[in-house]
């Protein structure tokens, strides 16, 4: 990890200025909602209470906020949010990347020196653990602790890469939903065991869920007239089925075996609103356990809500399922905000709402709206890549392609060197062939990606912000817009197009002027904006900039 001496110096100098700022927030709450798009807040605003609705009505809303990198996946999305740096600098260029030797892939938060810690009587797992060791920069919480060692940092999420991406290098607590054991887990990188209070809370989750309303399944609870808010009809073409989630919840109510109940809870907690509800309940509990916002030392609470992504992948962003989830979570957020008002003080905490990425609507829905969206099978990719292997052998007598995916190609550098063939020559040949494929929009080779950040070509610039030689493909592929590859139902994200890069970005709190702003903004701006709000001058090394909140 890069340690910026200039950053540390700047923050050290900022201690005096930070202490002189009057009425700084005692607590900053950063909420990332996986796959939330700004249109959801627009269309559902009349139906929100004081959760999402509080952001909409009282917040400073940067309505044109966009991710400024190409790989719109959860890993780089939360890493950028948590560090204020683009993936090419923070190190998390994708959810996973090719090994440098071309023999396989690496998960973005993988750490073979760590183990999972799940608590409630379950020993640390022998499976490969996770941690922020692949990150190359510090996060917001780390910089706050440089200034004030007594600041507390807590990060909670439905996904490990979300909690880790936001939490930084040394949070006081970093936990995420573990589907296999149906509870919130951590890693031995952070601590050897969960706090006793959290392990006890984890142990009671099956009873809490199955013995309550969720034991009857997942029944949609939508207000009258919701169709007028752009909510699509139920059971549309292109959707997946909700039936197996409903069944898992119902079976959990009847199941007597505790291990089987845990298995059912792990599944249902990830694929229904249950996971986000439990995450927000845990957030409320950590406010009490860590006494967040209780003194003059500013704290930060990161919350990553994953349900919108998992459910959205299956049913699309305008589905009744996603609509139901968002309205339920609005109520849960309202409860958390009331608790913060009571415990911290209504004018003593600040919150940020954003997302890690956007999403493509169901291609079938896009077609109905007159957009030429389509699904493509992986056979198209296979055919393209087979032709590349054959071309390489035809030209050089050797196959220099080590690994391939729809994101690009990794070449076998050792084999090219032994054959006396320049990598740039092979890249140029294969890139030329790729540009003829009907599913591909752009192709970038290493020389372009490593050149000075492009000011003329926006697609190249977005790709450059996700490029690291040792982790990225040697040849990067950008698929055509409105094309969904390899999914017969549901939808996804990951492209550099506006539908995948558009995210909400709203700040609310005392002395933050409510407004809808249309100037440029991105999630990289969250860290410098929060530092500025706390009276800490943001270091120059950050890619984001402090936004005006007044």
C-alpha cells in the first residue's frame, strides 16, 4: 500500500484547523446503496417517508453525479467511494482481475493470509479470507484517525467488498453478511473474534426472522397507485422468479433443524429485503455499542445496502420487487435517523447517500421504450476468442493468449519473449481482429492505456482510470451499449455507459443547504467533501474534490 507522506503531513497540520472549526458533525453516516439509480429517488419521492425521503427533501442533491471510471462493478465502486481515488490509484480495478503470471484470477479483496471470523460458536474458517491488503491508498476513516486517534470507524454491509472498500485499513469494526452461516462476519485481518455482543446478536437472527412476519414469506407491500410512479407490472418478460426466495422464508418458519434454518436464512437474507433490514438494525446497535457521535471526536459509520443490487439483477430496477425493497428500506432508514436524532442530536450528525454503480434496465423493457437493447449469448464471445487463438497460431506458430473474458485479453509475456515477438505487435494484431466483432464497440491496447490521461477521448479516459499493468488485461474490450451478454433473464451492469455510471449523490445535515445541483460530481468527491466538512484540508493526492455544501 502506498503511504503518502504528504497526506500525513497535511492531515497533521490540519489538527489545529480542525479543532478550531465550530460545530463540526459528531458523526458522519455514509450510505452506499448497491445499484441504486437517481431515477428511483425521483419517481418514488411522493411515497417516501423520512428515510430516503429525508435526503430528497432536505439534502443537497448532485443530480448529475457520475462514476468517472469504466468498470462499473461493486469492488471499484466502493473502493472509490471509500478512498476518494479512482481505481487506477486505489488498486481495485474490478471485482476481480487476472494474475500477473496469467494463470488465473484474483478476487478484489482476497487475502490468503487471513481467515473468516463468523462468531456465535463457529470457529474461524479455513477458507481464503478477505481484507483491504489489495488497496494501495488509505480511506476516509484512516485519514480521520491520523488527525484524531479517538475517532471511531465502523463499516457494515451486505457484501464483503462493500464493507472493506468503505472501511479502510484499520476500522474499529468491519463486518458483512455471510451467506453460508447466515450472520455478519469479519476477517482475522481486523480481529481474532467478533465482539461478544455481535456474536450473541448473530445467534438469534434465525428466530428473529422466521418467527416474525418474514416467516410467512415475502409478500409485496405496495401503496395504491404505485404504477403511476413508473413501477412495471409484475412477472414481466425477462424477469427471474421470486418463488424460491419466498419458499426459503416459509420453510425456515417450519424447519426445526437449526443448521437447516441457518442455511435458509443465509440464502433468503441475501435475496430478499431481509439482509438490508438486518444491516440497518445492526447499524443502530453499533451506534449504541461504540457510542458513535457521543463526544467531540468525530466518528464515521459506513453502511452498504446490497439488496437493491441482488434483487435488481433478477427483476430489473423498475420492478415491483425493487420498488417494494426501496419503500421498506425507506422506513428502516427513518427509524435509524430518529435514533440518531435522539442519541447524537438532530444537528450533530451528517449523512451522505450514494451508490457504487447504476444498472441497465431489462433489455425487454428497453425495447418496449424504443431503445435497441438486446441479449447476447456467450457463444458470440467464444466464437470471437476462438478466431483470435487461431489467428495468433497462424501468424506466429504460437498461441500467446493466456486468459480471456469479455473485459479483455491477458497475453503470455514469457512465451512472447522466448519467441522473440514484441508484445505490442501481438496486441496490435489481436486488437485489429477484435474491432471486427459485432458485439464490440472499442478496443484499447496497453500503449494507449498507459499514455497520459486522455482529454480528447472520454471512453479511453474512463478505461485509463481502471488500468494497472499488473492487474489489467493487456487488451481492454468495451462492449456495445445496450448489450447484455451471457444472461437469459435479469439484468446487470459493468459498462462505461451513462446508465451504469449514473448514481445518486446527496448530502444532508446542519448547515448543508438543500438544493438540486446540476454541476459535475462523482463518488470520488465524497471523501474530500467530508474531510472539508470536518475542518480537514483534503490532500492534493485525492482524485476527488470538495463539493460546495452551501
